[in-house]
C-alpha cells in the first residue's frame, strides 16, 4: 500500500544527528562580523524555493542583526532542478541516494570545495519542491526563528555569530503523506480581523492572509490547506490569485467533506439550495463542478468526492440510505470522469454519510477514505484490514475547534496534546497514513494544538515517543523563553487538565433549548476548582516578569490570555451560581459572590480588549471574541451568562480574597488567591445532601506489575491515565466506609477498536468471577453528548458493594480504552432525599 510505504520509510529515517547550527564558533560561518551568508538558488527551480531562500536570508539577518554578504554560500535547490547541486552529485561530493524518488525529503550538509574559489558551502537539497523549502525552514528554526514568528509575534533571540555544523543530516520522508489544516467557523476571529485589519483592501480572507498562512505551513512541514468557507468569507477560488499563490508556495489545496470538487457551496452555488440536487438537476450540478476542474486542474490538489447539501446539511434528493448509496456511487463515477488522470481524490464519510458507507457504499479503491472524529477529538472509525489494503489508503479529519451540537468550542483551544497523540497515534497504527487534516477554527489561539498535530504528522514515532511535557517545554522554550520551558509546560499541563474536565465554552449543564440548571458541583468542589484556577493564574503572574521584553506579546498570546481567560470564564459562571445559591439564605455572601462574578466578567472584557486593541501595536484587532460572541448559531452555543446585578446597599466582607488587578503582563487580569486544596471533579450524586461523598481511586495507583499496560501522561482528572497495549489486568486494594457503594469505571469516551462492540471492561470483586460492564457508543445521542462535554464516560457495575476491604481486578483488552479512575459513589439509603 502506497501510504504504508511512505510511513515505513519515515520510521527508518534517522533522527537529528546533532544541532544544525551553533552560536559559539566551530563550523561554517553563516553570520559573523562581516555579515551573513548568501543564499543561492537556480533560475529553473520552483518558485517556492525562491520564497524559502528569501525567508532564510531574512531570518539570518533578523537573528544576527547583519545584512552584508560575509562570503559564505548556502546552496539551496531541488534535485534535478539545480545544475550546481546536480554537478556535486555527479562528482560524488554529495550523497543523495536516499532522496531519489522520496516524498518531501531533504538533506543538509557542508561540502568542501563545491566550486572553484569556494572553500566550503552549506548545501540544502530537497527531493521535491516542498522538501527543498522544508530544508530552508529547518535551518531557520535551528538558528532560533520560530515557525510562529509572525502568527504569534515570536521575536528571535539575537546572535551575532551563527555557525553551521559539519556533516550530513537527512530528514524525511514524513510519516503522513498529506498534512494540513482547515480554517473554519471564522466568523468571529479570522474573517473580521482579515477584512478590517490585515487586508481591508480585500475585505475578506484574501491573498495576503493566505500568503502568511502558507509560509506557516511550510515552516511546520505541512503541505495542505482547506480554506475558510463560511458565508462571511469570500470563497477562496473566487479570486484566482489565491489558487495561483498556493501553487507558488507548493501548497496542496483541498476542501472539506461539504465542498466536493473544490467548490464552496455556501458562496459559489447561486441557484436555490433545493437545486443542489443531483437526482433532479444533474446537468446543472455537473457543470458547476466541471468549471472548477477547468480553472484549477493544473494545480496540485486533492479533490473531494461525494456530495452533501448546502452548508454541511444532508444530501438533497434521496430519502433512504439505500437511495443515498446509489446516488453517491453515480456521483463518484461522474466526478472522476471530470478529473485529470491520477489526480488524488478523497472521500470523507462524515456524520450520517458514515452510516451510508457502513451500509455498503462502494468507494473506488484509489480514493483515500478520510475518517472523521466525533467533532470532539474521538475518532469514530479506524480502517480495518480490507480498508488498509486499498491503494488509496486512509486519512483522518480531526477537530481542534467545532461549531455544532451539543455545544460548540470555538473560543479557547483546550484540546490536550495528549489526546491528539493518543487518538492520532492509534489511527496511524491502524494504517490511516495518507492524509491528516485538523479543523483549527481561526488558528489563533490554537497555536500549540496545531503545532503538535502537524509535528506528530511529520514524525509519528519520534514525536509520540516524547513525553507531552517535554514536547510542550521545547515548544515554549522556542516561543517564549529558553530557560522557561519546563515552568510554562507545567502551567499549560494544568491548564489542559482543568479544562479537560469542562471546557470554558461548556460551562453550562443544559443544552440550548432546555431549561437552565445549576452545575452538579458542591460548594466545596466549586471552591476547589476556582482555587486551582487562581493558583494557575498566580503562576502565570509569577513567570511574567521573567519574559524578555521582545517576547511579551508572544507570552500573552500563547500562555497568558488562554490560561487567564479560562480562569475568568470559570469565575464568572461559578461565582454567579454561588450568588444564586446563597441569595435566600446568606444575602451578604450572595452579594460578595455577585461582586466577584462581575469583576471576573469585567476583567475578561479588559483582557480581551488588550488582545484586540493593544497587542503588537494593534496587529490583531478583531481577532479575539469571547464565547458567546453574538446570537448566531444559538442552537449550538453557550447561553450568555446572566450576572447578578450589583447590590450596592450591602457592604460585607468577602468570603474569599477579592480580585487583584495585578495583570500577568500589564493585562489588567484579576486573580483570586484563596489557597484551597485541589480536589476531584464532581461525580453523580454530589448534590444528594448525604454526608458521605464519592471516593476516587486513580487508575495509575494500581498495584499490578507493568505488563501489557502503559501510563498515559497528560490525560484525565489527575493528568495521568492507563491504557492497555495488550490484554491486561489491573489490581486495586480499597477499603470503603460502612454503607453501600456503586462502582463506576471512569474512562475517556473513545470508540472501540472493534466497531459495534461497545466500550467495555471486566471487573472482578474479591476473587469472584468477573462482570463485564459496557457502554454503547452512538454518536449524537444523549449519552454521547454528556460524555463529550465531560470528557468522561462511566462504566458502572450493576451490583453495589458493601463497606470494608475489597480487591478490585479490572481487565482491559481494547487499546482504545483509557481508564482514568475507579469511582465509588454512596448509594442513598432508601427513603432519604436525593437532593435536586
């Protein structure tokens, strides 16, 4: 299978042989007191090589502060496109044996006497146009220029001397062939920012924005973009300059499952929506598709096949799954007849289309099958043996941002990198290696998640093998401060842990259209959660003075704003809830809580105003909108929080320390500094009114030897969980207080490896025969909605346990299952109230 061959080559490729560059002498001088190296390309090479060369020269000057030519030469070229480099190959001065026929690979090496009068040169040669560009940007990263230098204002550190290391280093091919992002739900950030701030002359996300995006993709070793496609944005291909620009940058263009044949149906289909019907109007729809093939067929694209309705609605026409299957198979044949021979094609069985596929839909074998997650980071289907054998291979469409049911998350990026690693790593193991695309929303503030997703796609084995904290520490050191990586990684780990329990966009426990209700947290659990956020904000404030002045904007964008904003979002909701709870019984306490809720809301407004109006001298004006930003798409979005009105007549002491307006970097962000110990997220029954509370046993406290299972770092309530590499058992010794206790295994809401089998494990109590407990995974039902909002699924044992000492043995036999904890809930005594 082609995709597997590409990935296998990536596995065998060596990792870094050592640093590419240094700043303390030794090696070829890329920058010194005389100036910087000259980057030399060939006129017949690809346009992207010239773009990368100009960026490399510019980055050398940005780091060194020099601009004159110091006499050193960097030869940058594509194999077969640069006569000087090809001559070195013929003279056997350059080993390119691993580049020939390879996908997106490159070597970086020093060559002695490459030409008359040249004592030594640094040579960067790629197997193809993107491989060459990646080589140039690999060097810029090695000298300290972050891929996010523009998109996150990461200023490089200054080093007047830069030296290239001797020897040859080989990179690639990538683990995944096509790797990229989808700009989506851009109404509240990227679109207004581009239209009013960055390129008002276009009035939309246009060529200037895409040029910056394409550069970022190359610096991250990505090669694919699905462009923004909401109604608020002018369609990408409405301006022919956009597609031509993508080709100059070597970027492969694609489109989402809802946009077959690179057509943006929201903005480009001018007839009535009901006419987008292949049963009733095949001629009109075919002509619409064929026109796009004529305009864009000469570029490098991956063509989306199939059909859905306008704006991601269901296909119009057939009313049964069998009718949809027959129509889609006809559409496949007609679409493929329009396309150039060997044009890459993809089909994404998204939402209800997955049921049509499972019902027997025949997809041509050379078409890539793009498997979606459930929109919340849990992949619904992995390729089976027959699907792995298909020459078209498989891919994954993955969400880091989502607008839809049960509740959207389009403001702060809180998907833990560890979840990306677990789910995408499992997909890679199953053979999904042809294409990975992440829905990144507005891109900001999803920088870390986007970076990790694409880093993983380039090198699955190497990236996956590193602990998440180590990866994040390296990223933070590159982006914010060389000596601050571990501390920033710890801050972001706690940020992801807290928000994994409940995202800031999900801080309501009812769905749109339902009656509102309070959260299930007890007052102690609320205090514990808010104290954890307070402590985290204090850590952000403590590290802020250590940030170099030129990196403060980057720190605010990448760490301060997302961490502080998440804490404020929690404070305004839970303090308002505390006000409502105390209003009738403790008016003074209610007034204090109301004050804190309003203070948090005001601070969040101030913090966001700084992002939009002050940051980087107004560069990001219009980019950041607090969720919910407006009344659009209400059926999918958080209800605007209702804050208590001011109760000016009450003058009371605060029950917790009040807001401190010492912003972490001049942001004016408040913090609450109560020192309340961190505790667990609430469990069912928390509000029952009983004296007893749930008992939690973390999965990682097992007494079993490390055989067949592994610790999963960065996931779960305690940032550690357990998954089984092979069928294995885990043993726990627990002593329960008197009473009756219901055992529930808390697992992540993943999907089972064997489709339709349910997510299950076996539990044996005190040596008795095991009982299998399971949960069906039906995407879209109420159990799924609760699970994805909580990032937790309970597998409950039907028979309660009595108090006393017990031995619990849990058997895991599905690598998809991630066990977070065992929870023991008190069973109410019959006749006593259960609370509300």
